[in-house]
C-alpha cells in the first residue's frame, strides 16, 4: 500500500510539536480575555477543497505567506525596537538606557544629517545641523560613548544609514572590540541600501558603482567574519515616505533586494550563505488591510524569486525578515494627539502582517525629535498590543479572509508587472551586465529618473485627492475644530554643536596623525585595487580617523554624484 502524502495541516502540526519540544513555544496564557482557549493557527476544514492553499500555505512553510515560523508569535513576539538619536553620543546613550529599562528589546540608531552625508561636525557644511535630526558620530570614540554601559554582545542594534554605512559599521565594530565583545558574535542590522537613496531619500556620497563596490565588500566580510550580522537592510520605508503607493513600495523595495542578490552572486558568494544576511525595512501606513496584504505578499514574492530564480535551497535563505516603522508621513502637526491613534493602527497592521521587529513613532515627531514622555507612549503602544490584545495568540489570524487574500494576490500581481518593467528598462533578461538584469534595470531607472517620476506622480495624485476632500485626514481637512494646545517639544541646544566640535578638536590633538595618514593612504590603495576594503577601513577607524576624513579621501578618489535634473 502506497503511503499517503501528509496534508499541510499535518506538516504544520509536526513542525509546531517539534518547536515546542525544543522549548520554542512560550509558556503563556493563549486564551481570549473571556477565557476561551484558541488554537495556534486556523485553516480550512478541507484544505484539498480550497484552491488557494497552495498560495496561502501554513505558517513556517513555503511560500511563507502566513509567516516564517510555525509558532507565529507564540514562539517569540516581535522585537520592540525604538528609533532614537539626538544631540551627542552621551545624550543618546541616556535615551537608550531609558528605552531598555522600559522594556525595549533592541536599539535603532538615528544619525544627524552631517553623519548621514559623511561629514564631520566641524565641516563648514555641518553648521547648524549637528545633533538635530539624530546623533552626531565623528569617530570610533563617539560610537564607544554611544554604547557605553550597553553590552553590544547582548543587544541587537539597527543603524539607519546608507551613504557612509560602511565606515559607520567599522566604528561600531571597533566600539565592540573596545568593550571586549567577541565581534564574531555581533548581531544587528545595517541599512546600507544605496538604491533607495537614489530612488527616494537622496543621501549618497558617490555614484552607484563605488557604493555597490563597498556593499559587495561588506557582504563578503560579514558572510565570512560576522555570520549573524545583517549587513544590508533593504529599505522601502523611505520610498513610501517620499510619496509612493503601497504597491510601488513593495515592488521597488523587492527589486532593490533582487539587485543585491545579484551583487552577491556576482561576487561568487553562495546564496544560501549570504541571503540570510539580507533583511528588509517597510513602512506601516494607515490603510490597515492594504498594509497587511503588502507584508504577506512581500514574503511570498521573495521566497519564490529566491528559490526559483536565484537558486536558494534553504528555508533561511528564502525567508524575508523585515522590520517595520509606523508611517511618519501620516503624522499631522494639527491635533497631534490623534497621532497616537494612527500609530497604534499602523503598528497593528505590522503585527497582523507578521513583522519581525517594530518601531512606533511618537506623537510629536512631525514637529521635532520625540521627548522622553512621547517616546514612552510610543513604546507602551507596542507593549499594549503585545500584552493585552491577544494578537500574539494565533499565527496569521487573518489568513483565509476573502478580502485579505484578494488584496495579497493583487499586490503580488501588480508588483510582478513592475518587476517586468524594470528588467525591460535594463535591456531584458539576457542583457550582458556584470551584476545582473534586475540591477541593470535599477541603474537605468535611476539614471533616467523613472523611479522618482513614478513616486512624484503618486504623491501628486494623493495630494490632489486630499485637496478635493476625496481622501480625509482627521484634523486636517475634516473634523478640524480642536481644544488641543501647543505641545512641549524637544529642542536641541546649539551648545551640542559647540561641544561636539570642541571634543573633535581635542580628539584630533591626542591621536597619532602619522598613523591616521598611513591608514588613509592604505585605504585609497585598496580602493584602487580589487582588494576587500573593510580591513583597511577598520584599521583607519582604530587610529581615530574621522568619518569625514574617510569619506573625503574616497570622494577624492571616486568623485561625487549629481542627480540628473528632471522636468
């Protein structure tokens, strides 16, 4: 008698039981508020009769529409990761300790504009910007102070920076070395995604090719040296914040990810070795069900492309892991307390969509950096969702919903149409490009201004709907009467800049300038060769070469980039 093939439910039951046997299911109350016991997952009574099941699947099973793990959040909840940074390293360090003491599970570093653009705090172009939209980091000494008293071997850290991401990463590694941490065990995420800078955020240092060279070097280095560290977080957040639709965010972001997969393959890396080091960063906007469908479609598309197009064979290399941040662009200066409600709804969409980590915006972030009080409310928003709502009890609780599944399918289909367009822009599937056909299309779309044009059209269409009243925003174009007074907001003193510049001058006076110059010369020599540039950059950072000095010698070698004007 031939053995019968197990059903999806039976496979899920076996996987869940194995996870429980390994101690990967939390010992917690998984009942409703009224005491009704609920199952860890729900599905059709007869899955063979439901034609959708091949596309929907079960949690922990390809194509991962319903999540990466059979346990869902019964295994472990998402990481509560609050984005913070302002003033100098000491001030931000105090905020980090407050976040961790209040129950935050990870840190996410916001950098000021000079740091994001690879300039030192005493550079003329930095005047008036030091410490204002994030923390000022000039050298490894600042990074050391940023994490003073915080064990980098025990806390996962995300750093939101792309243009100068590689030298900032080197400063992070050196700070860990100075703590005595085993660098090989570091775990965290570096944004590094330069494609989205050309598409949306506009914070680059060089042309695309030198940036891709550095990113390839970083991928090689982390794959060989720091295997748990994720050197590249592909970011759709900034694409959405620039005005894109949800489908554009999904498609442009995954296309960027495919470009980095092609980059790794062009370096001869094993996809099953480097793909697990890629992660994603999405926006959670206010349309609850559209966002849930977007997250589910993203997992399914990524798994299928990684397996069928790029040859990934392991589950971990097919997984799309993602961090989510609630939509800053949805926050309003009018009636700012409404932003607490918006943030809670957006956070719920991320959780129902299966996010792996989450940052919730503060109510005053449309006006300034968050105060301690507003940051605490944002943190408590996540904790209320995790502890009180019951959404962690069941994996993918909306799976099988006719509406959610239809939206998920439509998201996928529209994203696939955009991928086809991008590949055609680059010359088609058989184009001869040193990295790959998706990368060729991305570079052509950047050069021609196609991505920025598509986002601009979407943003214009939405603004028109707002002005006509077709789309309504409470407190802005409807329900505008209010008794809310002005908020007390966080203001960064000019003394922060004065102090940061003074400290940088003193640090330069104490270091070995000859050693710095030798290290910078060696870095340029590596840039002119085919050698991996990470070790020479680490050597420069260890002797306190500054971020601006490192970026300036590379700007002198590779030139800068000016975007083509679009009309």
